[in-house]
C-alpha cells in the first residue's frame, strides 16, 4: 500500500491520486483529516544504489520500482527462485505443475509455456512470461507473502 492510498483510506474518500504503479504522486500535497490533523503526501523517494542487490530485487518484484529501470526477466527469475525455495506449493497449485525445475529462469519458461506465451516457432516469450509472473505475484494470485522476514 502506498502513502496516497493510505491517506485516502484514513480520509474515507479520495483526496489524492493513486495508481497501481510507482510515480503517480508528482508533488507534495497537504491533506486535512481533522481540525488538528494534517498529513503530507509526497512522492516516494528511493536511493539510487542499494548496498544489497536483494533489496533492489525485492522492490522491483513488488512493483515499487518502475519496470523501465530494471531487467524484468532477471527479477522474475529471482522471484521464481525465491518461490521455489520458500513456497513451491504455490507455484505448483497456481500453474498446475507436477514437477518444478531447479532454477528460477526455467520456472518462468515453464509458466510461459503453460500460459501459451509463445512466439514464432513455439518458442516461449520469456519477457512476456516474466511480466506475467510479476503481475500475478503483485496481484496476490500466488498467495500473500512478505519478502522480508524480521530477524529473530
């Protein structure tokens, strides 16, 4: 959930623009919720470099980073690998798979084949398959997950 969506939920009606992608909020906007309560809606700010590449992969997988600035196929393969390790039953159930390959990129190809995302000659369109997996993950069709588990 983004800041603007959260503010709208608190207000009880739409006071800010929202969208299912990053970058909808363009400027700062004060919103009065009560006589003495105001919230400031601001554009999201992400630092340009991550010390841990997994942080960027997680943000990209959830849709917090625009798809134009990362390799969609790399992120989908990472996500598939994460799902293989953490929730393989979700992949099997959603895509009606009996066996799962060992690598994430092979999972993405298998999903593409199962969903008919093929190009000329019956070759799986790995880009479309990657987009499909990311979209279904973001929509919660594979289940509800958190990519960050708090330390014990």
